[in-house]
C-alpha cells in the first residue's frame, strides 16, 4: 500500500470523510472541451494536456483528497474511436504522470486514483473485454496510482471482474455502483464486490433519498466494504454535462455523511465548484483530524 494512501486511510473510519473529485467530463466540458464521442477524454489528454492540468490544479486548490487521472478512456478500444488505439500505453502513463507530478508538489497528502472503466464504451466480445481490462489495470498499477476506481461497467459481471483484475495488483480498489447494476440484487452484488477485493463501494445517486436508502441497506449487511456516495448535481443531471452549483447540494451530501458515507464527492454534472464547497463544509465540520493509533472500521489496520 502506497505511503500517501496509508496517511489518509484512517479517515475511512472516522473524522472527515474523504472527498473524491467531481465529474471530470463535466468539468472539462465547462472549460470548452468537446466530450460527446467515445474515447474523447483520451483525445483531450493527447491534444489539450494543459487544459487537463488546469482541471487537476483547480481540484487540488479545492482541497480534494482523491484526484483521478484521465485513464477511463485510454484503453485501445476507447482510443480506437479517435484513431489512436496505438497510443493506449503512452496516454495511460501520461495521464498518471500528470497527476503524480502535481500531487507530489502538494503540501498535503492527496491520493492518486486510476480509473478502470468508461461511461461511453459499448459492450465488446467477452475475451477482448477481459484481456483489455487486465492489461489496463496493470498499466494503471505500474503507472504510479495509489488507488484504482472501477466504474462505467455495463453489467454486474463486468464490474466484479474488473474489481478482481484491479485488486490482483495489491492496490486498494473502490467500485462505483450505478442503479442499473443493482436491479433487485443489492446484497448479492455488494458481497460479490467484497469477495472480488473491493475495499469500498460508492453508490452513484441522483437524489439524497436514494443515497440514504442505499446507505441504510449496506449498513444492514455483514460486510467489510466501506460505503460511499457520489451525488449528482441535480436529479436529472447527465455525466459530462456541467450543471449549475447549488448550495443545497452540499447540505444533501452532508446528510449522506451523517448516514455513514465515508467517501463522498460529485456525481453527474458536478464541477470544481462542487468540490470546493464540499471540502470547505467538511473542513468546518471536522477541523482537526489527528490520525488514530488504531482504526475501527472493519478490515482496517493500524495507521502508519
């Protein structure tokens, strides 16, 4: 486990919840980037790396705890849409190098996350999916990530497989679960993700009531996974399309932390303004966070 992650891991059990960065596609869209095609994040990284850097710097200035590299669309299948499939390895490394360099200059610990999975890529032949997922997880792991976030999977089977592929590299692995993956199998999916190696399960929710319900249900399970929630900017927000910031959004996220969410952040439509307001509010609520000697959350060990 990387040093930076160890320094923040106690917050999965107590103190200030960890804040994950916003909907990066929405944020880049607000900066004028065109992201309506599959593989577009990878293309932006190739053609407009400075814009991506500006986004990451803005998130760091907002005091985000987990900063995600743009690896969601740097697989060969994603980049094929832009005719750049041969650049997959190079762009994956570039995405991670950019975030690693920025976080190493930070005055406080910030976790570097690699993202495994894309919101815009359609299903493919099973063998190719498994091979590419394993290879991409390996590239993220060797590229310097502290953490792998698995998201954007089309089925429960794909999500569980990708979590297992990521956890093989002995990096903490978080799984993002969207509504279409649950479909009456809430407890079975959470247990399958835990068995596959997920340390945390983050629910992408469109409303606070939906988030509160999912947090209640996971609390009723005998599971070691840490619960989290990513709240959309508004009920009908779409990933990649920026929404206006509303102060009530922060109030709703705080409700989710009160209900047990230990990892929170912006879901669909959120931008850096959402991250800034959330981190500021949580900093007021939890002004002092000395690392405990012993962590109390299930599955967590002595902090280092």
